[in-house]
């Protein structure tokens, strides 16, 4: 049996096929799991795709965290196994308490949909080991609630435990100026991880930057990294 990656589908997921295809391109045996299921089918990694789970009617990710499959996702995470949440998946991970902080309405109160540049800040995670620290990666964003925020105490913990895996920067790698941070995220945070690095949340879409046909494969490393980590255990 090869490396198994479960892609969890929620009502309103719309990037599930993108994530499934990217995981397969990286070499994983990827398959869908419905949010009402209670079995991850012996997954080595769990991937929560982007979209608008439950229509974002309450707060992005707030309802999805109560889906039956999330109990299994939490047990999977408690074992130290890899979990990646992209965009809406990142929101779900924060709402479920698997990552700190919260994702709020974009600072400009408008939907952001365009390529951004992200600097990889931490490579010791299950999803960034294929990159080098400081590497610049271009990926698209597509969100209305991507502004990461946290209280002062939580930010001190995030910084002290080196939990930031990616920051929005300019194309030259300089600190983000003006619209280079697409949502007003505090400290230009584009992605976070758990202290162990097994759980990662990311607002930009690596799944939309993982196919040569799109002219950009810079996001594929997020998927190939998970295979490297498990193979090295």
C-alpha cells in the first residue's frame, strides 16, 4: 500500500478536485472522504481543501468543525500524523482549535483573487520540507476571510514557538507593501503550523500552483513534502 491521503469534502468545498489531483501528482494514493463519514480509511495524511463549507453562513469553518469526520481528524492529528488545511481548510483548523488564532474578513472588505508571493519561513514541517528557508513561492489566493488575527499573548506564542510557515512579501522578497498582503493579515502571516510541524494551515492555494499545464508548479512541494516526511519515519 502506498502513501494514502484523505481529501475531506464538506458541503461547499470547491477545491477538493484540485487538491486530490495535486496529491496524486506528488505520488500519493489520494481519495475523497465525505464530511459525515467517521473513517479516514487508514490515511497517512488528511487534506482539508478550500471552498465555502456550509456557505460560511455562521463564520468561515465554524460549522464544519462539528462535522463527524472532524473527530477522526483530531484523533489523526493527536497521533502526530500530517494534516493540511488550505484556505477554508485553514479556517476549519483554527475553528477546531488545531491551530491558534482566527481568520477574519479581509481588511478591505473585498474578495481577494490573484497571485501572491509567499516567503517560506519554516521548513521543519510535514508540508514544507521540500522547500528551503527563505524560498519565494508564487501561488494564488481566493478568499474573503483570510485576514489572520490573534491576541497579543497568542502572537507571542506563535513567534516564540516559530509557528509561522509563510509570510506575504513582495516579488523581490522585501516585506509586503500595500496590496502585497492581500488581506491585512497580522505580521503578514500566510500560513501557520503546530509546534511539531505536523499540522499546517495555509491561505494561498498550492493546489492551484501544482500543474505544468497552469505554468506554475511552485506549490507542488506542499504535497511532495508529506510523502518525504512519512518515508523518513
